[in-house]
C-alpha cells in the first residue's frame, strides 16, 4: 500500500528500515521498484523463523526479494542484515548469501554470481553462521566497501579463522568490527554445524598478526571520529572509570576477556 501511494505521487525514498520482515511478503511490482529506486540505506531485519530461507542445507529461493535488491545496485551505500530478534541462531545449519545477494549463473551452470553494489560503503551483519566461500565471494566483490561490522557472526567452515578471512579482504576495506563472533569449528563435528560447536573468538587474547596489515584498537582509547561508537558496547561502569583506572592492571585482565574488537587496516609507508 505504501509503495502504491509513493508510486502514484511519483515519490521515492532514500532510507528504509524493515523490522521483523517475512521475505515471502515482498512483491516484485512496478510500484515497489519505483519506491526503492535511489535507495541509499537498507536495514532488513528478519527473525529466526523468517531467515530460514538462507539456510545452506534447505535453501528457499526468494525471486521477488532478489529482484528488488538488484534494483538497489547503483545507489545502495549502507546495508544491514539482522537475522534474529534476540540474536538467536538456528539450532543447526549455516546461512548462505546465494539466494539473497547473488544471482543464478544459468548460462554456465556453475556457482551463482555475487551481486555488485558499486556505491556500498558499509555492511552490517548479525546472527549468522556463515560458510566462508559464499561470505567471501560477496564481500570481496564490493569495490568501495570500507566498513564491515559483524555481530554474532560465526564461521561454519573448518580451516578458517577471522584472521585468515581478514587477510583476504580487499585493501579498500579499512575498518572491521567483530562482536561476539566465533571461528574454528571443533574438529570432527557432523554437519549441519551448531553454533556452540564453534570456538569463541577472543580478540585481545589472540589478536591478528600485524603482518596481516590489521591493527587492533585499544579499547581504552576513545576515537571521536569512530562513527560506530563501539565503546558503547562495554559495560557502563567501565566507561565511567577515569583514565588511570582504565590503565590499571585489573583492566588488562578485563581486556583479555572482551569479545568485541575494532580493527583498522594498517597504512603501508
């Protein structure tokens, strides 16, 4: 109804937030395409039941949603995909971008081709267990992606760590945020994987090697230019400490237990 009204008035929108949306409800109509033409920011929030269409083991193509997302390619600058109301995950199974952010490659009968968004600068994902091939296939194809924010995103493919994935990201991506993420599935697990079979990533215990061209930011240093305000994820009592208290030996232990990290790409001199 909203799309029809905007179409009749010859108006469109630049930003849209769709909370707890069932992908089945999307309709590939002229009015809907008109409404989202020129969209720069999309927040798509599907809860646990609705996001099942992304599951690798039992995928369900959503041609209408894919067709609409393809309309956003020229202008989309920020994409947020939240896959649960309460950061829940499927009991078992991985999520693939194949049926949401890729299009079939029917001519060559091979893997789907990731969609390319030339203006996309910020990508935020939450509550996903990702197979590394489809994840990297999409992220590395975005030519101007600068910021990647991941919360409760877990690696479901054996043999990969967040450090090895970061090493494969494009040099244009300069900021990487990881919050409550997991990697390195336990040896010998049976598919489909469970999220609690995957080891938590503790960034201040095992930071990326600087040879990988990433620097872990010190959580005690406030960066007023950091638009993510990632320090707000820490407890209030920590934020209220003075500078001397934050630098104490006690806080060094506190830092070792943090599961939130901000990485900046090192600039080669």
